[in-house]
């Protein structure tokens, strides 16, 4: 995938905040796949000196810069690492924002109903992963993220939001049906006006 970055102007949009869940999984995945020293250098360059606690909020500019640096530094490994980290993020999201009784209820509903409720739950907690972007449920099978902070300042020839796609996919698999898949259909990084994710089974 051809990727171009605005490296002279790293993401400076600090108005929004994102949950630590958008960076903590990457910390562990990069160490396992690349190594601790290289990981620490990239985190430091993004302005993240100390790893936040799970309940902390992080300026979205730092989160976006970290994701951008991961793609820039390890273009071949980035898709796999983003996918792995996004799935961990989904597990954390489910554990922290979906009570055990609600999980059990969702898992035992018809998937068409539970999928709709999973989407509503994601929208209710979108502040944890969307920052200043706007998360929307366009249809029962399409999620959208407008002004996605993680796709700004990146130009690619194909959608690049692997982290979000993996997070949404695993969230639906855990709570609704194991056969759900999530595919990013359009992306700000490819010139789209928003990022759209199709949920299908």
C-alpha cells in the first residue's frame, strides 16, 4: 500500500481526547512484534512519554501522531500490528463498557437484534475512540466516522484504518455473532469525506 505522510506538520489537533485504549494495546503489540527499544522511540517521538492508565484520556493529536509514526516506521508490519492491537482494544472495550449481564443477554439474542444494540453501545461510548471525530450508525450494516483524527495527514491508495476495522469486527464477534466481519469501504486517507465500515455476516 502506497502511503504518504505530512511529516513536516504532525497532527496538532488537540481539541479532542481519546481513551488510553487507542494506544496501550499498540504498546504491547509493537514490543512483541518489533522490540521494546524501537517501540519506546516511536512512543517518545509521538509525545507519549508515560503509558497512561486504562481510564486516562490522551490528547488525540498524540494518538494520531503515534498511529502515523507506526505506519511510517513499519509500513510492512503496520497492517498486522494495527489489526492485532484493534482486537485487544475491542476486548478492553467490552470488559469496561459492557456489563457482564448485558454481554450474556447480547450473546443469546438473535444476531440481527444484538448487532443493532452493539452499534448503539459503540455510539454511546464513541468518545473513547473517536476523539473530536463524529461516529455515526448510517445503517444497521454500516458505521461511519467523520473527521477521523487517525486518518488526517495521511494519503493512501486504499483504506488504512485497520485499527478501527479490527476493533469493530471483534466487538461484533464477541457480543453478537462470531462470523461478523468489518471492512473499511471508504477512508479520509484515500480522499473520502469520511471513513465508512461495513459490518456483515
